[in-house]
């Protein structure tokens, strides 16, 4: 009886010592990861995301740094869904009821505006004074047939519903960053 108790007790203390040593090594890893995270620059609404030093980014405003780049992208929110867009992209979204073919829409809910090297993130949206984004309605087609099947067990009830979802296609005609 003593052997089994001491064996269990020794086994329990061995497990406790192993757990303490693993928690110590995990805390060391966490602290090194935390210091590495502190060393990397973070982006705010006013400062750009960049890999350069902060002394060069202080000489010009973030909008002007972004404006000097060749290509831009934006994360636009249309009907509460985010879309990553660039110039001349075609956006396929659910039907917009109040637009006609050829209408020009100004997109003003932009969550992020950026390029390869810099990005401006909004809280929650970027101010419209920094950009000009316009899209043109090019088509309002029907989508592929979506089939819905409903069944109730042991009641001889089966129904098939067919639906063609309606879409609106937008072409991004203008995506510019205004000078500040």
C-alpha cells in the first residue's frame, strides 16, 4: 500500500515539476515575443504603415506619401460588406434598387486606403477629404439558379424552390488620393 501511494505521490510531484518548467519556458517565449512586438512599428489613423524609419515619415504627411505611389487600393464598404478595390475593377454585389445603367456612384465609406508601401486606416472610416472614388453601374444581371430543397420526414412533404439572385456590376472608374 505504501509503495503505490508513494509511487502516485512521486508521479504527481514529477508532473507538477514538469508543469512548472513548461510554464517558465512558455513565459520566456512570451516575453521575447512581446519585446519583438514592441519593437515593430504599428499603424494608426494618422501614421502610415511603412518599413522605413520614422524620421523620414515625419517630413511629409501620410496622404502625400501615399499620393507619391503608383497604384492604390481601397477597402470600400458597400451594403455593409467590405470589398477590396483598385482602379478599373469590376465589383459584383447584390442588387442596388435605386440605380440605373450608366449611373455614377461616389463611394464614401472607405475603411482603408493604401498602396504597396503605405496605408491609411480609418476609425471606422477614412475621411472623404483624402480621396475620390467613383464607380459606374455597367450591368444588372441575374445570377445562376439557386435551388432550395425542403423536406419533412415521414409526412410526404417535399418542395423544391428555384431562385435567380439579382446582381449589380460596378466598374471603379476613379480612385485618386487628393493632395494635402
